[in-house]
C-alpha cells in the first residue's frame, strides 16, 4: 500500500479491490474441487438449494462463476473481511487522509 498510496485516483483502488475479491472468490471456488462439495458449501453459506446445485454442478470455469450472484451471496464482502481480507479502498483512504494537509 505504501507504493500505491501515491496514486491519487479513488476509482483505481475501487477497481483493484473488486478484482482482488473476485480472485479470492475464484481461489476458494477452486479449493472446493467437486460439484457436491461446492453445492454443500454454498448451501452452508446461505444459498438456496436449487441455486447451489445449479452453480455447484456448472461446467463453467471458476473465473466466470466467481462473479455469479450465488457466489457473491455466499462469499460476501463482509464474510471476506471477517476472514481477514481488508478493503484496499479503506486502507488507501486512511493513508491518504493522513498525508493531506487542510
């Protein structure tokens, strides 16, 4: 963050934050390996049974499914923050607020 703190564009960090979260969702999706495991994990995280099975058994790749509504619902931003993934935009906001002079 020390290097990127110099970038004065808020949208850069917003886009970077979205991309990192999608990449994390994709990695978690890959860790679940089989369709049954994926469906069970989605249901455990609060996705409806029908939707969990259609997404879990899908032949689409992990990058495509990482942006689906069911995966976003299961692996929400709040859940990722709870598991230790801070918001890059939030960190950038704190760092730039300290360096600005009123």
